[in-house]
């Protein structure tokens, strides 16, 4: 019999070790926001409830002390009925867990940060050669909880994290209602009438949008090959990594996300997509916002289909050029990649680390 409690504790400890090593990767503002969100999850506080400020502050101090003790620790093997499994061998772990109604993930994200989570299986699907796990309740997670993630031929969509991510975006818009695309997205769900039901409908809709994006990531990965991941590892924790990841994100969206949403006339998800089209993606591809504005104004209903088609060609060529540059320059490719992609953009604000002894 599976000892779920022991497994949860081991996965959560690995999450803490990962956080201890990488907490300094965030800007101070992002770090504080993620800590508040993590406190909410850990203490099972409803999304609409305020957090107790003094208790959060004490908890943060205790958490940073714990990280100091764990920073040099090795990741623990996962316990399974008298044997142990590698925490990064998610396929083998899931062969044990999925028949029992659970899903596990262990992989790497931005700045080569390990991400682990363990949750309840909601649905398993197969699409375009990829296995898709959709989970609900999460038993273990780290500070940063990606709502969706591609690992090999497997896509993980964490609906609890999707819901939290959406709520954060909604709250952000309520503080500053200048984002018209977000206003249009929320208007599709009647949040003013029944916020809980609206959030659930939005969660289901954005789950599909995230699957479309991860399928696009898979298509991009098939085209670009294993050298792309080697390039990311080589330029990890740099401005160039953020730029290269943005290129692949844009390519994935032009290959899959935008065509899928357009084919399904999913205006709500399209509005939400452009409401959150910012950061490095916006700097590299400002034409996307221009096309959206023409589309939403009714001036050119073909603007977004044209953007997706031309963008797929452009960013495929760009990604291949980046690979050529990496294969030619190796470890010296980072500076050349920055100059090639956006020589006029000051990207320091995208990767300014939080001063911390845990970085």
C-alpha cells in the first residue's frame, strides 16, 4: 500500500530544498508576492480572504531560517513500498501513482530551478502524441507553482495553480483597471454576478488555452531538437536565457495557442492572452499588441490569423538562428544572443535577483 503521507513529506522537503537554492532568483517584489501566495496555499486560506499580515511576516522569517538549514541538502529519493525512486524520474513515479489517482511531476524551469509537485489526478488525456495530466488538489509544491508545464512527451496542468494564477490576475486588475484586454476577458464570465462560478468557468477555459500552449511548446521542441535545452543550460541565469525562453514561447503561441483559440472563436481566452502579453515577449514582438488592437476594434478580423502565420515563420527562423549562434559560440553565446535579439532593450529589469544569502 502507498504511504501517501510519507511521500507527501518527501516531495515537500524536496520543494523546500529547491526554494532554498533559488529564492534569490526573484526580484524583491515578485518574491514577496509569491511568498504571500504560498502562505495562502500552505494555510488553506480562501482566495477572497485577507491574509494576517503579522503572521505572514513571522512565517516568512521562519521559512528563510528553514531554507538556510536546507540549502546544502541533496534531494531525497521518493519512497515506494520498500524501494525508492529518483525524484526527477516522473514517468516511473507516475506509473505507480496514476492508477491510484495521483500525479507527480519533477522537472526544471527557468534558471534551471527544479519544480516538484504532487496532486490528485482529475483527468488523463492523449492529444497529438502527448499525455496530458490535469490535476486538482495539490498536496506538495514549491514557492513557484507553474500552472502548466511540459516535460518530454507529458503535459501537466495544475488546476489549483491555474485558479490561483487567475485570481491573482483578477486582483491585480481590480487595483488598477487600465488593462482593457483584461476588462474584456472578465466581462465574458459575469464576475459581478457570481464570482465563484465565473472563476470556475474561467479556470476550465484557461486550462484549454494552457494545453494549447504546451502542445505548441512540444511542436517547437520537435523542430528545434535537443540542442535547444543544451543552449538553455549553457546560458542559464542570464538575460539571454529570458530572451531565448521568450522566443520559444512566442513560437509556441504562433504554432498552436493562437490558431487553436481562433479556430474555436474563444474570444475570452484571446482577450486574457493579450491582457498578459508583457515582459520580454512584448519587447520582442510588439506587433502582436498592434494586431490585437486592430482585431478587437473590428478594423481587421484577419489581423490575428495573419499574425500567427507570419509569426510562426519569423520566430522559427529566429530560433534556428539562435541555435546556430550557440553551436558556433558555445559558452560565449550569451552576449551575442542578446545583441542579436534586442540590442536596444535594457533587459536588466527582467532578471534582477533579490539580495539573499539563499541565492
